[in-house]
């Protein structure tokens, strides 16, 4: 049985098992997709890499593979490693192998980065692509900033509290003007990456942060409980959509250090 609660303006969904989390995540994504298609005629979703893609796997199964309107999906990446698309470290390859190749998404709706240029050029080009799709209304625009307003941004979180490629204590967190930026010094290889900036993440209609495993428990505590306190800040704790909804999906091991007995028992 999942435990859900609103905690400092964020919805927490803590699940007894990984299977329960995976089912709830599939339901959540399918519901947001349906609502976006009904409202706008399209669904613009940004993915990350890592374990998140595997946790989305239930969408490839019945009933979702038949009931979701896949032709209306437009796929983007909140961050990507600047490597060839067939490289083992590519977030695109991970998503293609484990998700995109198993559902009938239109190939031209899948927007990956240019993998043949530098990180800086890849970020600039990706921002240009997004700007064109904002103009054509495939992606909405925020009414309180000039940022794109994705229907859903799906994020994992590292054990250091990073989301996308927004690293702790890194100047990339201060970027306010660009929609997409880049880093060349990721401590975990490959070092070159592109990433959505925090203003873009916080302009989304919906953001979900999916965290599993005890190794993430301390960072989850800092992110969820540390807002507005003296706790050290981690990037995940800065995620708070200005006019959207934030949901944290966690399994029990990831939630063990959260404040409040209803979450940490």
C-alpha cells in the first residue's frame, strides 16, 4: 500500500515495493498524457537517464501500450551525455532500447541532441529546436516566464542530490538565461553533458522525481526536508514548479531518513 502526503508543497508517494511504485508511475504518466492530449492535442515529455527508464517499463505493457495515445507524444531529454547515440552511456540509447522501441511513438517526434558537435554547440542547437517547437505550440510556454512549459519532466536523483545534470555546488545551478546549458566537468564520466536549466524544470506543468534505494535516502532527506531550513542545499531541493505540480515517487528504502513518522517508519 502506498502512503501519500503533501509535505512542504510537494506530494510524496512512498511505496512498499518497487513493483507498486512502477505501477503507480505508469498510471501517473498515462493520466498526465491523457490530460495534455485532451487539452492541447499533444503531450511533451522530457526524460532523464539512469534507472528511471527501467522504472517506466510498465508503459510498454497492457493496458498502457493500447490505451495511451502514443502518436501524440513528443519526447525530449532533460539531460544527455555528449556521446554518440549508440554509445553505452547515451541516455537516448537507453530510452530507445528499453522504452521507445517498444511503443508506437512517431520517430520524428523524438528529439535527441546532435551527437556530432561539442557540448556547447549541442546545448545551443537543442535550445533552438525547443524554441521552434514552442513557436509551433508543440511545447507550451510559461505565462510567468519566457521558458518552455513541458507537460511533464521526469527526473531521477543521484546519491549526491543532483537532478538532470545540475550538480551540487556547480555554477550550472546559477544559469538563469539559457533554457539548455552544458557542463564539461561531470565527476562521473562521461564529463560532457547538456542539461535543462533549473528555470525550465521549474516552469513545467508537472515534474516527477523518482528515487529508489537506500543509497539515495540521505539526499532525499536533504531535498525534501531541507527546504527553508539550515540543511545543506542539494539541487533536487531546488525543484519546485512555479505554477505546476511536483510529485516525489519513492520506495521505502529511499524514504527511511525523511522527517515525520508517517514517511520514515
